[in-house]
């Protein structure tokens, strides 16, 4: 006999929206990616070099 345990986790609103986009085949024009860094980010340098237009 096979036992399957279904775990349910609460989802964020954005996760639900992304699921609906996939079901309805809507392109949300968002680039999804995972980034890996070899060390810590220099947040001060990032803030000083970031411009808002």
C-alpha cells in the first residue's frame, strides 16, 4: 500500500497571479531567474551607483 502525504503551504498573492498567468497563457513580461553570488554584495556601492530615471 502506498501512502502519500500532501503538504499544503500558504501561497503569496503573486504566486496565485503567476499561476493564473500560466493557466490563461498570459505573458507577464517578467524575467524570472535565480542569481548566485560568490560572496556578499557591497550594498553601499550598489546604492551609490544606482540611478533612478
